[in-house]
């Protein structure tokens, strides 16, 4: 299955350069995503906002589609149409920290058992940035299955507060420490 790895955002809430290259929990955000997506046909969707990310991924041998950078939805829509994708496709943000592996595989399993054309992964009642949609129907509203995960499974990094939370959970899950407190 194709996975469009969305790497084209401005990352303005974090500052300090391109968000996919920001190091969190010991490695670049985009590397966390690449690790989780092993086994999928990855196409990184970059934009004029992320030239260093594009270069980094090209050097790693990742296929790239350079979108116009108009926004998350606009860029994955553009990529699906330009690449001729006419089947279910993963749309995955490059700014997710995975505290356990297999979330993407579980989402696919849930999708395949569903009658819905789309799936959204949700944590704490918020979209995480992992979606499946049927690109054949890219311009239509698609009935959506919701796959819920724990906040201890993954976190989307948008702010410095998210980085702090991710580092705390990372230490908790990787070291097995007791007593981590949720906000």
C-alpha cells in the first residue's frame, strides 16, 4: 500500500527550522515516521517550505513528490492526482512520535475490516495525522471509520509543549518508569 508521508508544512508553531528535521526523542521526526512505515511504499510529499527535508530524504533514497505547499489537504490531494493514485492510500504526518510500533499496521487492519472508504486515527479525541482514504474518490466526502489509540501510543508534535510531553512519555515507555502523570 502507498503511504504519502506529509513533510511540507511550515512548522511555524515550533520555529527553529523545518519541522520534519527537528530532533525529538533521540532522532528526527521524519525518521520516527519512516521507521513506523517500513514495509509500505513511501512517497514523501514535500513543498517549497521544506527544501532541506527534501534533500535529506532524497539522500536516503525515499521517493519524493514536491507539492505546491498550499496546505495538508491540498498537498495530499495534489499528490494523489499527479501521481495517478486511484486506490486506498495512507496519508501520514511526518511529525508523529510513536511510543510503540504497529499503529499503522493496526489502522490498516481496522480499515480492511470496515465498510468505510476512509479511516482516521484518533488520540484523546483529536486526529493524530494518520489517515487512510480511497484516492479514487479524492473529491468526494468519504464515510470514515475511527480508530482510537491511547495517548501513550503516539503523539503529534505541533508545539514545544508537545515535545516536552513526548520526551516524558518516551522516557516512561522506554525505561519502564512508574508514575508518569497525564495532564
